[in-house]
């Protein structure tokens, strides 16, 4: 079975910095963030995985990512994840 991941990263140099994303390969994506290949995260690298949720359904994963990037989703993640 193929999995789709929604993840929240936390910067190791600034613990107040988080990044939420979607991927099909979690290990490769983390390496990409930490190598500086992603302009949105390169300034605060290195990153660690704070939370990762696996889905069998791609659309449900994308829906959760979209929600977590909304104001109410960020509040939820801060409090619960």
C-alpha cells in the first residue's frame, strides 16, 4: 500500500519556527529541507520531524495539509500536535 504523509517540521535553531507540508517520501523530503533545496525552509535549517501522519488516501492527506495551513489549523496543531 502506498502512503501519503502530512508532516510538521520544527527548526532546530529556532524552536518557534514550524513548517507544514505533504509528501510521498518522508525521509527524502526531510533531507531536501535540510540540504537547503527548499527556499521556504532554508533559512531555519536544520529541521526535525515534529509530527507526521500517514494516509492511504491522497486527497485526505492534501485536505489535512490545507487545513493545518489555515489559521484554525495552525492553532489546532500548536495545541494538539
